[in-house]
């Protein structure tokens, strides 16, 4: 565990540091948010940031997002200041820890971060076979290509492989190639020297150097342009990189894992992906089956998410009713595990009584989830299941007479609302690239339509 502490923690920094180090954490300090961001930007990565609640948590979260640094933030403050705790959570902190720090509480937070990052739930034979292959190759340095639909768990499997490898105590760095604009991706990956281009006011260590001796995950690599593909190929072959504006190469020692929700063989045929790079990445291929092809995992994951979000929201854990499990098993889950997680989060909040009943299983628009495969002969189904089926059928009937463009537009804008304007999250749920989503949103804005901004939803109309 690599821990970055930002601020003085109101005089408790020494105690917090000792507790963290006693728990095996490697601790780095930064006096303020700007120094904290500079520390991360300079290649001193962190698995968790503890930030003094008296500092601007929102600015820290925005800065991390702007730098494409996916590190959770936990706010710390003296006592149980409810107002500040709520403000910190609203600003984007994952948790609030009261000071003086409690050793067991800090240990629990560390364990939660580690468990969440590397938890691999697989009970269905289709998925356990993939995990078995991952176990076989984890301890090698072979490059791995993870393929599968959006939301099927590719990054979770990548973290699992890293945790099982001999590099487990070294950095795991993830880069979403689809979420970073093309003109910034090169600097993000390889770093740059001061003055390399307009705005390069200081040296920036890239993700390759940050991941040195560890694992680098290149997420959605199919979105990388041809010029960068050539530079990536050289980095893999020569085990060295060139910073933008640099004068000498930098040696690296990393394990590469790449993911794609597309068939890269087809991309090679179309000329959008280099064949030689595919060979370098695809030493081992692990294909994650979509959730609908691993029904036992649907139940296992649903129960896991029910417990997780009951704890996260401070509500009693409710088991999933048998009728609800039948509905979950019959749903196609086009968004895969990500869609199931969001659905169960809603269900935990909407459930009434001692169980999570079918009435709590709803789509983002509030309609109940149901399987159209039950459309014929629903009269003998239990009333809650029949209600869910009829709701699904009503949704289908509502599409008749509308153009594909209209349905696509509403789906994109509603999904963006559901994600509170988060473009990357929305693109993942929709199964499209971030570039495609941005082009669509630009088109809708030019048509005069409201588009949710980050952290917001469209005003109800």
C-alpha cells in the first residue's frame, strides 16, 4: 500500500504516519493540495490519499481527474464533524476518518481499498476457467491481452493478475486510452520535459516510468492512434521510452496488460491497428465472457453488491428474494457487471421489508427490470414477476414509431444523466468509445439540446 498524506491532519500527521507504516504502508507527505498533485504528477504514485478535511477536497478531486490519476481520497478531520464530513463526501472523498486516528479503523480502510481493487468473484464454470488461466500465467512477465464486452470485468482481472504476480508489491498503473485526448495521450504515457510544448512548465513523469518494476494496464488500447502505436511497439521491444522533448532514452522494467472491447484482428484487417503490435500484446489472450453467459456469477455478484452497498449506505443488509434472483438471471445485462452493480446499488436503496424484492430492481429511468423471454404466457407467473415483465413489454411498445436516431439520442443523454455527466462512465455503459460519445454530445448541443455537465444532470423538463 502506497499512501500519500496531504496536509498536517490538524497535528495528527505523526500518529497517522506511524499507524500506516505499522500496517505496512509506504508513506509520502505533501503540505498542501498543489504539492500533493505535483508529487503524483512526478511519478510518486499512491494507492490512497489521506487529505486534511480543512483543505479544498473538491479541488484535489478535480485535480486528480484532470491529471487522469485514479486514486481514491479519504478525508480526515478532528472528531466527528458531520457537516465537514458530508461536504467532503459530496466533494468526491470515498470516506471520512475522524482524528485522532484509530489503528483498527485505518487498517479497515486499507483493507477495503485492497479488497476492492483485487476482488475476483467467479463461480460460473465459464469464468472460473478464465481465472484458472490467469493464475497459470500471472507469475510470468508475458504480455496479456484481455478482451470482452464493456463492463465485463477486464480491469478487475488485470488487477487480479498483478496481485498474483511476483510484482504484486510494486505499482499497478492504469491508463484509459479512450478517455484521454489524442494530443495528450503521448505525454500521459511517456512523460515530457520542461518546455517540450506550450504549457509544459515542468517535467512530467509518464505512466511507463510510474509503473516501473510493476504492471502497466493499457485500457481500451484499440483507441490509440497509429503514431502512438509505433512508439508503444518500440517501448515494448526495447524496454525503454523517450519522454516528449527528451534527449536520451529511459530504461523501463514493466509488465504490459492491455484490454479491448473490440476484435483487434478485425482492426488489423481495417488498417486501424498494427499487426506487429497485436502480436507483442497478445502473447496470452484471456477472453472474459459476458455476464449473460455466466449465470452463476449473476447471483454471486448480486449478493456481493447487495452487501457492499448496504454497508456503504448504512442500511441493513437484505437478502435477495428468489423471485428477484429469477429476474436478475433472465435479464440480458448488456452493460455486464457494471450494469448489475448499478442496478443492485439502486435496489439496496429502494428495497422495503426484509428482502430485496422484484419491485426494487429498476432501470435508471425507474422502470422495473424484466425479461422479454417471459412475454408469452405470463398469467401463471407470480404477481411481482408479471408486473416486471409487463413493464418491460411496455418499454418495448414505446419504441414503435420512433427513429433509431431518436432512440439512440435519448439513450445517450439519459445514460449521461445517470452518470452525473461523467463521460467516461457513460461511454463504458453504452459500449462506445469516449471519442464517439463526445462527437454525439457535440452534435446534440449544436441542435440546441441540453447535455449534462460533469457532476450534474439535465434539468427536468
